[in-house]
C-alpha cells in the first residue's frame, strides 16, 4: 500500500504537463481529418457548393496526404510531427463513441464525464446528473479558480451542469438560472456577438468563441480549459460542404493560434497538453454525410488528436488498439497526473499509448 502510494506520488511529480486544454469541434468526420476534402461532395449537387473552382483551389489536391494538409495544416504539421492522431480506419486505427445515440448531448456527456449514459436521449437543457472531469479537477489541490469553459453552444452549460459545478462558463447565451456568471467579456466582444446576424438559434460563430478563448487564456491563465467549436456540425446539417470545410480549416487555425499563444507564456510553455476531438461522426455518401443519428451508419466513428510534453510523438497512429470517446475525461486528468478513473470507476480508462508514463 505504502509502496503504491509512493509510486503514484513519484509518477505525478514527474509528469511534465501542468495545464490541459480539451478542444472539440462538433461533428467533424474522421474522413476529412485523414483524407481531406472528398471529391464526391465538391460540387453543387451533393455538397451545396457555391464556388466549386474556389473550393477546389483551396482544398483539392491529388493525394489524401496533400488534401488533409491543405485542410488542416496545424494537425498535419505540428500534431503529426510531435503528437498523435487516432481514427484513420483505413490504416487500422479505430476511434469510436460508445453511446448508441450518435448525437451531441450524449457525445459531450461521454467525453466530459467518461460515461455513455443511456438516460440521455435528447439535446434538451437538462442539468447533467454525471460529474464532469473539469468539475472534478476544480476540487483538486492547485486547480480551484483555474478551470473554465468557453464554448459555442448554449446547451453545454447544462451538460457541464453550471448550477452544480460552479464552473466559469461562457457560451454567448444565457446560463442556467442559478449558475454564477463568472466570465464577463469586453463590451466590444459582446457588442460584436449581439450585432452579428445569427445563422443558427443556439450556436454562435466559432470566430467569437475563438476570440473569447484567447482573451480568457491570456488574462486568466486557466490550468484546465474546455473550448468547444460547432460550425462544422451546423454547416454539414445545412448541406454546405464548402462552409463545412472552411469551418474545419478555421478550427485548425484557431488551435494553432492558441498553441502559439500558450507556448509564448511562461506558465504554459512546454508544460501544456492539447487534446482535440469531436462528439460524433456522420454518415457517408452523397446524402448521409450531412446526418448523424442511431440510424446513420458510420456516425459512431470519430478521431482523437493529442499534443503535449507527455505524449510520445508517434504521429498518425496505425494498427493500434481501438480508442473511445469515453476515455477522454480520464486522459484529460491523467496528463496532469490526476486519476479521474480512480474517482469514477465507470469512466473509461486513460488512453495509455498517448501518455508517456514517467520512469517507463
Ligand atoms: Zn454534435
């Protein structure tokens, strides 16, 4: 017992990661992450593309390797060189959700709490009964007041159970009635959000979320931070493959900018891990690429990227063990040397191959 305790204390002290960022973009398919733009959808008929020549100029290339790099340059330079990417099923790496719903709230719940909860059957604003990893980290020594979420979809404040968790959360929309308002942004940003013609009813443009996140990180320097983007899902549902690709390209740029920003700050440099994933996949083919649900084949397939000082630089993973969305919460904690799975045994275990265990 004492030996075990000593071993775990030593392991914790030896982790290089002191800060963790979980970043998600809703419903971005593994197909685009690993193969780039898909030819079948680069047209008006299937992809609702308005400027086919312009889109091809920006994202069509002869090989999948060139296409994915054109679409997601940060993923396929920095993360591929120094981190890991799971989910290329054509190369024997499978990443999947374990909930059977294949839509958003069940997916966000799965990666934030580690549990695929069959009780969650809608995207309604119902306070989540499950404890999420950020709420739990907030109770750990050294993390109080150092955990926050800046997200683009109003329902996430209920998924994080803002009333119970008391986490600082910004969605650009009203929070649950009894949740404390702990993040206020500059009047300029609030004015830009208010003055922009909304496209969707409960999802704001990723541009604002990215700006809000950057401002918050510079000013407050959180140690555990959740950042959610969502245009990728909305544009796909709207049947606009052009906007879907451009939104994905922007998410890559936002992540790059955030990475460069934190690497320039002493609190974060060389001691910060980014974990990037999505809440569900989508179907395939000329119609089903737009959709995801328990009736859509393939919507259970996702991707996971991880970059940080405790992650072996294995790049694009091939022929490896299946990983799941339910492992994200414990992985977020594990890179900090924290044991979320130990506290919540139903939660998935950390993705062990993504973390270099000190002394091994
Ligand atoms: Zn979703």
